[in-house]
C-alpha cells in the first residue's frame, strides 16, 4: 500500500494538462522541415540546457542508476562523473561538435556524406536508427513498472496507462516537432528537477547520511566507494564507461540534436558545458535513492529484484501530497525522453535513410507530412515492441549491446571525418561492419561456446576491445584504399 | 544542518562533497534555467514569427 491520494492524482492531472496544451499550442510556428527538426536553429542556451537535461533523464535512467547505487554503492555513480568530464571537455574544446555544427547539417550521417559518400551516409543512418530504436524499445514497460510500484496502481492497467501516455506525447511531437519538444522539455525540466531535489532531501532527512554510508560500507566495503576496489568494476569498467560515455556525448542522437538546434556553434558548445554537471546528478541522485532502498528494505521486500527496490522504497516513505510531485516528476522525465527520442531518430530516417528517395527536392508540405508520418510509425513500433511484447533476458545487457552497435562505429567515423584527411569510405565501411557485428558476437559468445564464463566475467574488457578494433578497422580500411590522384 | 554537513565531510569526503555540490548546483540551476528559459522560449517564438513575415 502506498500514499498516493486524490491530491496526488490532481497534481499529476494538472501537470499533464498544462504540458499537453503547451506542446500543442506551438504547432502554429512550424512552417518548414527545418522548424520541425531543429526548431529553425533558434534554440538559445538556457532552453538548450533544460531540454538536454530533461531528455537525458527518463524513468529507465532513474531505474538503472538507482540499481547501480543498490548493487555497487556510491561507486555506481562513476559513469555519471565520466560523462560529466567527457561532455565538459567536448563542449569546452569544441572537439567534433564545432565542425559538426559549423557544417550546417541536420544529422550526423549528412556530414558523413561529404567525406565518405552517400552509401556511408545511408548505412550510418540505418545503424543509428537500428541501435537507437531497439534501445528505446524497452523504455515504456520499465517506466510503467516504476509508476505501478510507486503509486500502488493495479499492474493490470500498466499497458493501458502507458499507451495513453505515449499517444499524448506522440500528438504534440507530431504537431510541433522540435518546437513542441523544447517547450514541453522546459516545463518537464522544472517539474522533474523539483521532484528529484525534494525527494532527495526527504530521503537524506529520513534515512540520514551516516546510515547511507554505513549501509554501503557493510555491504560492499571499500569497493562501494572506490570503483577500482569493487569486484564487479575495476579498471576495465572505468575505461569502458569512459569510452562509451564519450561516444554518447559525441554521437547520441538526442544529445547532438541540441548542438544542431542551437542558434550558433558557440551556444551549442555552451549547452554542453552548462549541462555537463547534470550528468553527475543523473547518476548520484537516483544512486542515493538506491542506497536508501538497500538500507530500508528487507530481503523479503526486495524479493531478489534490485531493479524494483528503489520504487518500492519510495512507495513506502514518500507522504501523500509529495507523491503527486514525484509521479509528475517521473512522468515529466519519461515524456521528455520519449518525445525527443521519437523526433531525433525520426529525423535520421527522413534525412538520411530516405535521402535516396528525395533526389528531386520535396516541398516543405510533403517533407513535414513524411516527418509526422515517421514519428507516428515510431510510436506504433514502440507500442508493439516495448509494451505489448515482453522482452526476455537481461535488460541491462540488452541496452549496452544496442547502444554499442551504434556508438562505437559512429564515434570513430565522426572523429575521422572531422580530423583525419586520409579517412575514406573503405575505412568507414569497415568500422560500421565491425561496430555492428562485434557486440552481437560478444553477446553470442557469452551464451554459446567453450568460453562463456570468460566472456561473461570480462564483458567490459570486450567492450573496450570493440572500440579499439573499430578504430583499427577505420585506420586499416582507409590505408588500404588507393589514394585518388586529385587528393 | 551544519552538524550533519560536518558529519558528512568526515566520512568519505569525495562522495559527500560531490553530493553536496550536486544538490546545491542542481537547485540553483533549476531556478536559473526556469527564469532564463522562459525568456529563451519567448525570443525563439518571436524570431520564428518574424522570419515568416
């Protein structure tokens, strides 16, 4: 039994109404495809920070980062620290993002066409969409699980609740594109942040810092504070996460879309430096919630599922009135993520995968129609794949694999495209093939063959190796292709 | 409150300092972005309206 009351329901309903109305109202400002996909490149600094932070924090993020806190203690927040460093350095130096934004492209594969040709642009678009949509496919159900456990709602209504939520998000995203995403992200950032901060202070007040520290010390010893002394982490975990998060900062579609929608390159870079510290909060705040769950819940209450420990704990300690703020905050987090993911991956389908069909320039009206249709189809895909289809197996491995399929090759291509003159289509093709096949091969070897235990124990070593091999594939492939006499 | 913070800093100062920095930064940036972001939306929509004329 949780403390979700009529007052809480009213807070959530009011939040949903205001967001939907705001999202739909800005549709009248959309006149061109550029308005729809990159908000006419009129996004300024503070709106960019709100939008990037809101997009990168969904319920699924909250669940896994809390699980990291529950399973690894404070050391579980290390990926957040690494993302902060990567994003700050990329924003400060302009590494890759400056040439990318200066080029005036709408998507990363569009930049690749200038260096590697149209086939690599198309292949990159396919890999990006495949990795991104499969990654996003599990968001709805995980979000639903959180809301059911926190609010004490009947789990039988999970599918219906999340379907209605997705339809609401899809309506304003289809009508207003990036403009609706930015305006609703702004509102969602405020609600989400208020909820995260208030609940964290409440937990610190009720549980106490000493209890949190002692709980981590008791369960994990020094390894709960130092990732290098944690049995499940170590150097390979830190290096893999540094590579993974740097690649995400450079190429993850929802992040880079903010640089591309910024009014100029300097603003795009400031959005990165200004948002960078949020990524520490993104891991540390839910991590503290996870540690609090470890401190407060009995093994019977956890029932062997560390993923649901945090929402169960919140359902028990958050009082009526504040529960509404928490649910509204988490809905805000999820809606901003869903809308942005649908739009930005839809933009790659339209701009890059459909590029061969747009050799004769399309009218703005036709372009907008197709963009809206693609988003509606992504919504249908999410509904079928993510909600009504129950995924078997380990979700965390699933997210890591689908992410790496895309991140390893796209980050290598982007760096080579921006800074290596000798890079060419052979190297790009080799990197894309290796980046797509190696994660799948690793997953297969974890399940089949004589060395399954080794591959399971050394999954982060394999992850680091994939990035190194993809980079080598780019170098060797590029060097093997005969140089043009014009170069 | 002060005693609590001192107690925090005596135990595993890195995570305590990071948690404090996180909560202070996040609270501040939320208020700052809430105020400045509204201006950004207003200016963005104004410029889009002007560009259509």
